[in-house]
C-alpha cells in the first residue's frame, strides 16, 4: 500500500488507484485523505484527516478526523483544516476539544425524558416520604405526562411547562390544583438536579401568584341552621347513602374526610366506645406514630348500625364500602373521598346554602363546639381535631381529655340530631 503527495481535488478523489491508501495534500501540511479497502460493492471509504503536533517536535501527535468525502467536499475539509491549524497555533488541542464536544453531544442525545424522571421521583421520593401517593400519581397521569412526558430534560423550557401544563389547569378554573402541580413539579426537578439528571430546575423561581394566584385559607363554617338544612335535604337529592353517612360522620366527629371514608370496622371498639384511627391513616409525617382516638357517641352508634344494616351483605371491612363494579369487586375498597365534594358541588343549589366543601364540616364542628350553648374548652376542641398542642402545652400536656371530648361531641350530636 502506498501514499502519494498531491493537491486534493474532487477530480483526484474520483480516480484513486487501488494501491493508494493515503493522499497527502501539497497545499496544507498535515491535511490528508485516508482511503480504505474496497467493500463488497467495490466502494472505498474516504476520510479527511488533519495531522498535527501540539508544542512541536517531541510532543504528542494528533490525527483529527474531519469528515467523510461522502459528507463534506474537499474545499469544506480544507477550510476546516485551516481553521483547526489556526486553533492549534493558539495552543488549543482541537482533538481533545472535539472529543469532549462529541461526548457532550452523546450524553445530551441520551438525555432522559421527563417521564423517566417522574417515574424515579415517584418511586424514590413520593412513595418513600408520603403516606397518600395516589393524588400525586393522578396529577402526573392526568395533567403532566400526557403533555410533556416525552420531552427530554435538556429540552424542556419554562415556557413549555406553562403552556402545556400549568396554564391549561388554571384555565379550567382549577387554580388551587395548578398551584399544587407547580409545587410537585418544582420538587421533581429539584430531585432531578440532586440525581444529576438535569443541570438546573427550569421553574425554580416561578411563584404561585404567576400560576393559580395566591391562595386564601378557607374560613367557611356552617351555621347551626345550615347544618340541619343540609342533612334534611341530602337524602332527597339522589346522593348515595355512603356519601350522606360519611358527611354525617365528619359532622359528628370532626374527623378529616380521608379518615372517615377509609374507616374500617376493626378500628371500632364498642366495649370501650372508642374508634382508633391508626397512625398510617392519620395526617402526619409518613413515619409518624400518632394515632387518633375518637369517642363513639350515641349518634355515632345509630349511624354505624344503619351502615351495617345497609351494607352488611357485602361483608366488607370498610365502614363506607364502594358498591361500584370494578376489578376488585363491590365492597373491596372504600368510597373515594373525592366523591363527597363532587356530590356536594353537584347538589349545592338544591341544598340552598352558600358554597362549602366536606372539610368545612370539620371547621364547622370546631366552630360550633365553641359556641356559648356548648362552650367547649379550646384545648378539648384541639384534641377532638387531633391537632398537636403548640408551645409548652404541646411538650408537657399529655392529657387526652377523652371524657370531656365525649361530652362535647354528645351534646353536639344531640343538637344536630
């Protein structure tokens, strides 16, 4: 195999003898064409190279591929060679520079998608640190992944997150949900930064006021007359028995909607007349050990007896069993806590009271227990709500006030019937 020295031109490339494997350009020192062996079709590869030393004699030799003759022309390769020779003269090792650029390009082309980050975030963060993961998973499945899941992390922009995820949620009137989505996306991108999946959080400086707006804490507490009216009308509006009973249970106990809808029969001790909500269903940190003991009042006994009579045929462990037909079958899961708010929202006009949501019933219990006709001590109300006492009281007051809680709820239950 031989090499020749001649000025590289397009015509030279078309007529290269078989024995020639290298053509050194006479115009630019170190610029040459490497010619491969014929393939099965008789074609030979032709690749332009630039040979150089960085630092003169004795320094490391470099052979930098400029491109194939099937991709770039002789004149384009010659121009690249001149450019790189200029870089080398300024002390730049273009071989290493191009190698790094190729590596970066390869890494970027292999950049994971948002769907990959979301899955890792859910598995390693959400499921590890949250008790109730379903709302987050629904958020991703409904509002996030269908719209930006296929985007590569290196490509996603703040503008696209607004246009494809946050703005559509706000535009459908779900401003609070838009803010929750912003919060979970921030957490996800921060997780990605920590895991070296993305260089920075594209929405780190976005504020709620730019998405769903600043939120105000709800202050709705139903008046006594409104409570009476709501429970008089609910049975006449075609709302399921489970939903009505669950709303009544919230109102009788002051428990959270999610604590009520997930109630299970083994949690009820009818000898001690105590309903013990286990730590895993109590609102607190995932590994929190605080349970919630709720006194069973006479009105609760009546409500529970009616529930057992209505749904005992399902042999369900759940107090408020779902009768929906699904893969698990009737009674194998509790009613969805969101069904309570949906039912109220649909029938609000017929209920004839200002807007309220299920959680407002819990606030109603707290407020009405403090009315003069009941006059419950604020600390007892806090215990009924299973709030942790603050300050010195939280550290030193371990009293459960169970009998006072029972008397207060008994009196309240008698008033609302």
